[in-house]
C-alpha cells in the first residue's frame, strides 16, 4: 500500500536559533609567573588550568609558588571554579616594555581569564609598570600584591601604588607586610565567584574576609596611608596610596578599601561595567544574527534594543542597578531608555543603515563603606 507524505496536507518546518555569541566569563584569576615548569608551564605551554587543588598538586610541588598561590585561592569560600597560571619569559634585567610584549604573547595564546595576579618574585619590580599600562587597555582587572613598606608613608613616591595612583582604574594593589601571603589571588578568587548573571550577586570588596590570610599589625595612620581613606571623607591622593590591605577591627579580619588605584573608584564598579558592556554587545549581536533583518523603523529600533533591555533586567536582578524613590516619594525608573524616532535621523544615515545612538541611563547601586550614627540621650 502506497503511503503519501504528510506534506500533501501539512508542511512543518523547524528552524534552530543557534547563532548566538559566546558569553564572556569574568571569574577566572590568572597567576602571572616567570618560573617555568617544563612541559607544564613554559614558553610552549603559556597557561596551566586547574579546577582543584588536586590538579595543581599533580603538576606542581608544595615548594612552587603557584602551588602556594593556589592554596590561597582554593581556600576561599565559595571556591573558584578554575584558576590559571600564566608564563612570561623574564630576562635578568626586564623592562616594562618587555613585560608588555610577553603579556601580548600570553594573551594571544589564552585570553580566557579576567583577573591577573602576580608571583611573589615579581612584586615591587619596575617592570610591573608595564602590567599596569597593559591591563588599562584591556577588559581585564589586575590585583597586584606588594610588600613595599613605602605604602605606610603618604609622601612616598616610589612604591607601585604611589607611581600609578590617580592614573589607573583597572589595577588594584594589595599591600601586606608578610611576603609569604598571597592576598592578591585570594581576593581575585573570592571576587571571581561573583556572577552577575545570577540574582543578588552585586558586591563590594571592602569587608570581605579572606580565608588563611592574616591581618597586618599596623595602626590607623599606617592604614590611612596605605588606603588613602579618611573616615567620613573617602579616599584622596594626598591621604595615601589607594592600595588595599587586610585589617582587624573588633576581632574580625577584612579587606579595606576594595578600591582601584583611582580614588573612590572601586573594583566592583569596573567589574560590573565590563559585564554590562560584554552582555549588551553579546545580546545585541544575537538579535542581529537571529533575525532576517531589523527594519529601519521605530518598531525595528525597539527590537534592536530588546537585548539591552534583557541585560538591564539581569543587572537589576543582580543588584547592580538602584531603584529609589524620587523627591515626591514615587518610585523613579531604575533604567531609562532614550530611543530616537527614525524620523529624527537624517535620510543619508538611514540610507547608510546606521542606527541612531540609543541611550540607557541608570544609577549604579554601589555600596556603603562608612557611616555616622549620632545617639542623643534625654531625660
């Protein structure tokens, strides 16, 4: 018996929307070192990936600096999913320019990481100026450990923080008096677990406790010189060096001030900014890839901006975007979209198929780092 095809009465097709941009990650810290491990981490193997301390121990010995740094990273709670070691070739008298060249080579080999920290052997060397300059031009964050006692003197001009404070917002420094501590990768590992794609993931690095890290034993004047933070005033270039450190208040150990080398610009701001830009780029590209076309109409522009709307909803859910009452006690919109009408766009621009600029305005929720409470007792 002949069986006729279904297409005689119904024609069903299915199109798979699988043309999506890959999402960029912001969780992996990289440990930069000039010490090779033959066949594991060297000029032919620029990075080494580890998802656990067991994987580190299988390739490195307890005397290796990456092993020590990995202990600090994986000790944090929650633990990072992955960490990496990155190798750069360093000669007997390395320069900042040579380090930048090596960083380019490392980046070309493996750019799948966000935080960059350093081997203790690289601390407080002049070549690190190259790292500060290099990372400023990338969508990366550097957290650089330092043991330079110059941080404790506000007038010091030679420590790495003093050399770059006020000029770099993609580098944070972490001062500690104990050269055996790996505070920088401990902090990077802790912050790297913050995923803004998840609800309530916004953070500030200040007040964060770091497992296995001991606080410095310094007085308020020294801490103010290190961080540049004056109570009730905030950070200033004259007060100190914008570095982070680890202190004890009330028997609790925590990070202060959670900042970059630019006063009152904090690590979480740069992290959130990079995430917002990356996700908006990705979602907008997805819309362009998965539609036959976006018509140059007002409705088409609404379609074009729908990806950004989704990102803003995720940012609000993460806690990045503030939602406050206005002066009249009414809720002010958390996000405002300013989308021009296509009739306000010159015909020549429409003919060139270049969309008008779309503005998205929102207030960053930020965090409170200091408060004053006045008590008044009456009788």
